[in-house]
């Protein structure tokens, strides 16, 4: 198992760089205690239109809800062969996504199957970037609605596989683009 660590200062530098570079989507596959500087930077990023997607803390870890519980941040939890409806715990939209037994790269040129909210967060971040590639004019609110719609259990039950999650979002995004011309 590999554990990465960073401190608030280096994370603040990275967030500030992302803001300056005007990135569209920011993946924060991490959780921890509230940090005032990081909270201000996240607020600034959201105000500038950046879509921030963060890992939700495990249910038994009440001290590590940051940054997923920040207003404007899309929180992500991992699922295993089931999909839970999205929820609005606090001010954050919570999306469930595949996060169990995901093949990924590891340090030193290796790879393995790993599980966790961070992997689910990467899925949602990638899907969000794909949606923006299809339709650059989608707003944060529209992206949130597309993710929430794709997260409805009724869609998932049709195929009983998480692959439907991205299919519905992409189809809906294309439909929105055709209807609005944007």
C-alpha cells in the first residue's frame, strides 16, 4: 500500500498555481482537517469557475471532511457494484462512483488493483473533463446536474454496471449542446 503525504503549504502553492493557470477541473483525492488558507483558495477557485472534485471522508472519520464539505465542491464516495443516489450533505453535492478494485499505476513503475474514495474521485474528475471537452459552455451548476442525473439509481439498475455513469452524462451533455447551440 502506498500513502502519499503533503503539507498545507505545498497544497496551497499547488492550488494557487491551478487558479493562476485557470484550470477547468481540479481533482483533490485527499481529505483532512479544515485549513483556513486552503478554504480561502478553494473559495477563490470556485468563484473563478473552477470545478473542484474532492474525496469524501470515510463515514467513521468525522475530523477529515475537508475539502469535500466546502461550498461549491463536488464530493465523491466510492461504491462497489452498487450505486447510491447523490445526496446534499451540508453544502456539498455527493456523487458515488466506481472505486473498488481499480487498476492503477503505483510508484516505481508498478501497478495494482486498489480501492478507495480517491479512485472514485479520479473517475468523476475525468468524466467532468470529458463533459467540458464535449461542451465548453457547461457551467458548474450544469455539470453538477449532469453528474447527479447520471447517479440516479434508476439509470444504474438498467445495466447493473458503473459504466453507465459516464454514458448517460456524455449523452445528456451532447443533447444539451444541440438544444442550446452552446
